[in-house]
C-alpha cells in the first residue's frame, strides 16, 4: 500500500546527478508526453510483486544520517471517512459523500480534466531547523515523474514553489516564462533548465500552483495542477477561480482525513508515557539509527529492538517507521 522510505533514499540524500549538466538525452527520448491518467481510463492496479519492487527501489539506503524524510501516500490509504469523522470535519467537503476511495478518485480525475488539466500533485511539507519532511499524494501523478523530480532534488529549486504566495493565492506558470527567467549563474541555470526540459517532455507546460497554510507554523501544502497546453492564455479568470475552489476542497479533505495516514498525529497521541528504554529507542530511531545500531549502542538483542519498535508503534498509533519518526520528532525534542 504505502510507498515509504525509512529515511530519504540514496537518490534523494546524495548530490543530484548531472549537477552541472542538462537532463540526459536518454531520459528525454524515453519519456513521452502523456498525462498521469489518460481520459476515460483507470490506472492499472499494481501487483503485489511490482509494488514491493517499487518500495525496494525507493528504500535504497545511503548509509548516512538522515537529512529529512519522504512519505508517499495514496487515496486508497485515506479510505472512506467514517460517519463520525465526517461530522467532526470543520467544513463538510463534497469529497466525503463518496462511498469508496475509488469513486472519489474517479471524481477528482474527472474534475481535473474538466478544468483543462492533465495531472495534479499535493505535497505537505514540514520544515524545521533540522528536518524537511515531505508528504506526497501519488494518486494523480505518474510515478516516473515523482521519481525523477525527487531524485534530481528539483523540489529544492522549483521556481513554481518559490514564487507562489504562502497565503493561498493562485500562481499561474508556464515553461516558456520559466525558461526566459533562467538565472545567469551557470550551474543553477543548467539545473533549472533540466527541470524545465523535464516539465516539457512530460506534458507539463503550464498550470496553476497554490500554497495553503496549515494550522502548525512549520507546515504548508502545495497543490499543483499541470497542463500540456503551452500557451497560458487558456487559463481564464473563471478557470483560475474554479481551480482555486477545487484546490481548497481537496486540501480540506486531505488535511482533515489523512493526518493519521501520513503520520502527523493529533497532539493527544504525543502525550504517552514511555520508559527510559523506550525513550532511548525512540530517540535513536528519530536520529536515523538502524535496528542493528540501536541494538549495539543500547546493549539489546535485535529481537528486543523489534519488540520495542512494535510497542512504540502501538503507543503512537502509527503503522510503520516513517510515521513513527514523523510523530515522535516533536515528542523527543
């Protein structure tokens, strides 16, 4: 189900390949300009073997201390909110009326196409002095795009994100303007040129990006709608207004119903009583130590470490290591 990585994987923590070079010709020739979900089709269900292979490739470890974390999640993992959860929502989103996650996915895809876009991404980011944690919804984006975007660390210099207002106002972008605004510094210009080349090669030539504030000051969310139409004049005032309204609908639904899925737990889940040993294990996990390292430094057997990790996941009501780290960062600090 969840495509996760215990720490930022090798291709995200290391220096991006081609730091001073353009996107490889092999990649440009291999990628075709097609939307994440062609009109009138369903995305094929990923086999268990393929899903595990994908997770294995993402989890390639660098052997270094983590500098941040990346969690990918899907609409299926959010599921269908229970009636009580729907009533507890501050705003009743129209997305809660669907009886299954698949029905909701089909509605969102259809609405995105009606607005004139081909793909959509949602990213929640938590930025502190020591960590950048990113939570990415993958149901409406291609895995090829996401892999390349994060492997090359384009999120660090993406001008669409940098120029968007943090107050929720829409930012209209197109690759022609992005290319015209390339900086003079050669290395940065070449890296940005690589991002623009990739955007155009994958049918992302214009779009709307909006950043939504979140209750915690270190959290923010970016919603980006992408189109293969190069001329930005197609994005009329009415389209921009409708897109912004729909972005608010998606954002409200995800933030209300997906916090436990992506490991941002309510405050009461952090007020748990831990023994000194549990606290030591939890702190070691947050610091990025592997199970064998925790066992060595704390004088435990691997079996005991596994037991304490399972117990900690139960106490914090999370399902995996990434979610445990996300919840526990504030607790141990």
